[in-house]
C-alpha cells in the first residue's frame, strides 16, 4: 500500500509564491508517475502537473510558465507555484499513477491553497 502526505499549502496574496511537497511511503516502482491535481469548489478535479520517472513533465496550460514540478527521488515531488492568481485557489492533491504490475492510482489527503486578490 502507498500513502501520500502533502504539505506547504496556505494563504497568499495574488502574485505571491508557495511550494507544495509530497512524500510517498510504501512500495514504489520505477515506472510510477507522480503529479499534482487540484479541485476548486464546485469544479472537477483537474491535472496541474506530472513528472514521470523518465523525467518527462506535463503542465496544464493555465499554469505553464508559473508552476514548476520537480522530483527529488522516487518518493518526493514538489510543486513550486509562482505568480499565483485567485483562480489557483483550490485543494491540491498529490497523485501517483501506477501502470505496472497493475494500473492503480493513489491520492494524498489534499492541501488547501488560497490566493487572495
């Protein structure tokens, strides 16, 4: 079983920065992809950024150029968020997508990010 713990959320004014971190415990595989999703009130959960084990990164168009995902090792991922906007306000979730030996997803409990205008 895999458990994810996020940290680093909080309250910030528009234009400010925050850094989110996620640590995974349990069995990890080299093919696991780690990433970040977010869910704003009354909206569907959406992808923010992902980082594959091969080093490929993907970002939502809305955060390109402002957010940077990094991966220290197989168990840690960070999301540096700069130039934050009120529309970035959401609960941010750390995610692991596993495709081998079976397809499965794991989620953290979420961390709140609030950006004031």
